[in-house]
């Protein structure tokens, strides 16, 4: 079974229209956004509640009507609270054409030479067009593909016109190193979560002693390493509960929990419901 990965490599939308739309409520398995990155742009619109999002090492406290613009390769994730939000993930390769005058700007985004400011929605014109894009993606009326591509070109034009981006040449080497080290830890968790993992195992991935590693990891993610590991395991358990007929005991073991009672306790703490009720309520709905 292919589970969700920290580095996502999935096809967005269709080959000819690589844009994907997600409407996320507290009942959705994606609700708590675990840390990941991808080569596409992601745009998040908050419809209700609040969402504390970490972009690399920057914490963004988003609220209703905020729109967060996430550039390619940025490590991101966070915790929503009483939140309903929408996400659009798009591959900007669809806009890169031979002899297109806009190609160089778009390649600079793809090659991480520039990062679009996360709060570009503060520009009122961009906010209007971003709202139009979300509405088009949710309704998908005839001709919406033309409108979305046109709106995106307008947005990119306004971003360039008003310099709503940051050149990445000033990013400190030590900051890049920490982010890349954290990615290694997250990849390790994604690959080995079903096995026994110690704090020492995780600390080795950042070449730090366990005490200092815990401090750095907590600062960057908002959770201790073991809290984060268990949270990821519960996410995988939810996926198995929804997509397999495995018993709860087997799912517990497959997700790295050797103690069933501890698994159930951790699941309840993370999801506010028992694994059995989670599976049953999902089947009924």
C-alpha cells in the first residue's frame, strides 16, 4: 500500500490540467497537516477558524479569509483549530512554454531562485483573483479551466510588478542545513514508522545529541520528536482503518505500536475518538 509521503510525488489533477483542489473539514483524514514538501505551488484559503502553519521555520497564524501562498520545495505543515480550509496544489510547469516571455520568471520559482511571499493575498487585486480561482475549482463550471489559467497569469504578473517575492540568495547556509536535516528526519519516519524507533535513532539523522535534537525539532515543528512520530503513526492508522479490513490489533502493530492499549490511548488523544468508533463512523457517513 502506498501511503501519504512527506515528499509528495503524486499526479495533481490530470496530465493536461495539473491542478488539484481539496476541501478540508475536521473529519477529513488530511485535517492535521503533517510536514511535507513538493515541487508544486500550494495555496491554502481559511474559511473558518484558525490554522497555525509553519513554512520552513516561520510560524504563520492564519485566520478566516487569509490565503497562504506556499512556494515549491518549502517544508510546511501545521495544526488547524476549529478550522475549515481549502487547498489548491498546482504544477506551474503547465505555464512554461518554449519562447514564452514569462518562462524565465516561472523557472526562477521552480528552481527556488525566488520565493513568492506567503501573504500576497494582502494585495487586494491578488486576493480577488485567488478567491475567483478557489470558487472556480470548487464549482467547476463549463470553461473553468480557461478562467483559472487566466487568473493565474494575472496573479503572477501582479507579483512580478509589485516585487511580492524574495530572492533566495540571502538564505543563510545554516538555515538551509537545518531544514534539509529536518527533511531527512521526516523521511526516516515515513519509511520506518512501522518499526521500533528511538529518540537516538532520530537524533542521528540530524547529527545531534538527543537533548539538543529534541530542542531543535520542537522549535521547528511545535512538537517533540516522539509526539510527532506518534502523530504520524496515528495518521497512517487512520488510513489503514479506512482502506483495509485489518483488525485494530494488526493495525496497531503495523503502525509501530507494540501495546494495543497504548495505541488506543494515543489514538483517542490525537483524534478524540477510539479506532473502532472512527472506523464505524466513517463507514456510516
